[in-house]
C-alpha cells in the first residue's frame, strides 16, 4: 500500500508557486491578490479561511479577508462582490462555504465574475468544466484530487472510476475531471442501490459523502486507488475521513490519509487557480 501524501505534494506545488510569483514581482509586476468573504462564526470555516490566508501570505500573495456577522443583509454581500469584481487589483474572489441559513448561496456565488471565480463554483466555470472546454477554472478540491493522482503517475485513461457523493463542490466536478481525463466514471449517491457491487469494480474510488468512516475494506477492489475527501469528527473527537483507513489500507494499492491527504491539496490548488488568473492578468499589460 502506498500513501498518497497530499501534504508533501502540496508543499511541492506551493514552492513552485512561490518561485514563479517572486519572478513576476522581481520584474516589477504587482503583488497577486485574493479576497475571501466569510459570513458568520462557524469554527471550521474560520479555520479554513485562516489556513488559506496563511498559505497565501507565505507565497507573497495579498490576502484580504472580509468578515461579516451572520445577521448581515445579503445585499451587502452582493454589493461587496460587485465592487471587488470591478477592482482591477483583485485577481481572485471567493465566498467561504457553507453560508449561514437564510442566505441564497447560489445567488451569491453567481454574482462573482467567472474570471475571478478562484473557487470555480459559478455555473459558467462548472459548465465549461463539464463540457471539457478550455479556460474552465476547476473547483479546488477536484483539481487537488487530479493533481495528486498525476504526481503519483496513477493511470486514469481508460480505468473504471467511481465517485461516491454528488455535491456540486466536490463529487460532480471530480467526476467531470476524471471523465475529461478519459476515465469511465460512475457517480453514486444516497439513492444508489447495491453500492458495494459498484465500488468493488472501481480502479479509482473517490469518496466525499460526509459520513465518518463509512467505507471499509468490503467496498474496495484489491489494489484500488482510494481517495478520501471526507473530514469528520468521530465519537472520540478525532478527525477522520469517510473511509475507514485502518481497514481499507489492507486491500488498497494507494490511499489518502485524513488529515494530510486532500485537505492540503485543496488549499494548494486554490492558490494555483489564483496564480493562473494572476498570470493572465499581468500578461495583459
């Protein structure tokens, strides 16, 4: 069994980004800028934003965090997004999810300019991704999954890939990117019958369902590549994935740990998206 070390691969990506950003700044280009909007006081969301800010600053990226109370009027968020859309100093813009109850998440996300949609969640970017069109900004987690598989030279072309979970943020874009890389993709969800029969046929199994340690070795094909996107707290308060690591590692050929797997890759891929937007912007001038 080979561990898919997302922490190590993400550090490699970040080191490369740091070098490239320094190169642009050395020739007089402006500093790249990422703006993040966070609403409410959700502990996990605040932690994720803090991690993104820290990594951005380490790379020489200006990170601007816009914090709002959960009682803020939705129109104030929309007005800020429209202001940031028209600010040429802003390369990437994202809204930390989930938003508190009462907010129209889709409406807010659609207000983000597709060219600044660093999280790849507007219908414009998702549509381009699903149609395999050039120029799509991919959601960071899905991009992180593909980057990790690429780093370990795992064959995708022609293999059977199964994605368990169909969220617009994780499951569906990951399935689209695997299909765009010529895998034969099956998407499973809470209404899927005979789930084990399907997952046991997967050469690559990606799981993102938000259920702690739900998938054990009985779901896994011998020597399969298992990518765990879940982050949950178990009954002991320990961070675990959707895959029962101790069980699955006995049969899998490759497996991501939690923590240290897709989590670091998501942040690295978000900043990679930002750099790709920034590079296009500075080359215009």
